[in-house]
C-alpha cells in the first residue's frame, strides 16, 4: 500500500512562505493498493494537484477509475472537486462516496454557476462517468482494499465518517476532523483504528487552544496522542494542520508530543508512505 499526501491543511489553503514544508493545500490523500482502483480520501484543494498527476497516466487517456471517499462535506473537504481535471475527460470512471444521503445535492450546490467557474460535469453530460452515493455499510471492499467506516463526532449539520483501509496485511486510518466530547466518541474511534500502521489524525488545536474551541468539532493534539496510544497504532501522523500554524510551530508540536508512547510525526504535503510486507 502506498499513501501520498496531497493536502494537509485544515479550513483554507495557505500558500505562505512559512508553510513550505508541511504544505498549504487543504486535505487530500491518495491511497494506492495493488488490485484496486485509485482511492482518494477527501477532496480539498490538494485534489487538484493529484488530478494533474493522474493525467500523466490512465486518467489522461480516459481509462482511469478512482473512488473518492469523503469524511464529510465541509468546504475544505470538497472544494477540490470542481478542479479535479480527470472529471472532465470522457472514459474515466469516478465514484464519490460520503456519509450523507444528501451527498449528491450537496455536491451539486457547490457546482452552481453563481459560485463555480467550471462546467457542471455532474449534470451536463460531459466528461467522466460519475457515481455519487452514500456509504451504507460499515465494511466493504473496493478491489483488494478492505474499507471500514464509523460515524465520527464532528460539528454542525455535517455527518462525519472516519475510514480505515486494509490491504496486503497493512492498514491505515483517516480522521482529519474529530472531537471527543464523551467516552462514546473515543470508543468508536478506538474500535475503528485499533492497531493500524498509520493514523492520520486531526491536529488543528493545541491543548492550550482547545478550551476556547470546545464543542466546535476539533479535539486537541494531546487527545490525538492519547487515542493513538490507547488504540496501539504504529505511527501517528498529525494532520489537518491549523491554517495559521507555521512550519517551525508544527515541528515544535511534534517535539512536545514525543516520548508519550507512540511514534509521532507531522504530515507534509508531498510525502509518500510505502507499507510493504516484510
Ligand atoms: Zn469539518
């Protein structure tokens, strides 16, 4: 299994000189599994650059298949979709799944010509074959990839889902936006992520910042470390960085997290992880 980070930032893109290392695009992960189509976790602005990369291969010839798994439909998780060029190429097959029965109408809303400067490939019969649907099962397969899901506590009207992907004897979990307001919220996450090799976890707020934001959908980074230790994950990748957090500040956070019983690093845009059988 290969995982590449195309966007690591929460809320808004931050193309700032102080963010060159960890990146400024909003969240998007590419997951490659042998014997499965291209898997994509969330569709922030990083999706645009992933699209450009995919065009160099099958997607540029109209022969690509991708499945996009959305955690929820807050802007920073869907705004890359109108700018995902493989959607404009006939012959490609793109499936988009999320936790809400209203997903299709939610995605259509952001394509309205009042807001959106590109053709509406959902309704105009141009480009790729597109399927949009609700994730209806807590466990399913896409090719050789086994996907597990769980509802996750986040904020507002958006239903939110966490994902676990298993393949080739390895596993990752993805929870970019989550808050733990009660033990049940923690337990549902621990059950989903138990023992994964890599956990990509919400890192929006420090423990000092959290009290002023309690109830707004994001936990503290210390909560992320606690969950990773409790679930015995292999490595915690701090992810979904606050838009105002500079590279030196992020590295400082990693240092303070070290020595707490789990290997910790900060997600960097462009990083590729390769999980191979021994
Ligand atoms: Zn969110």
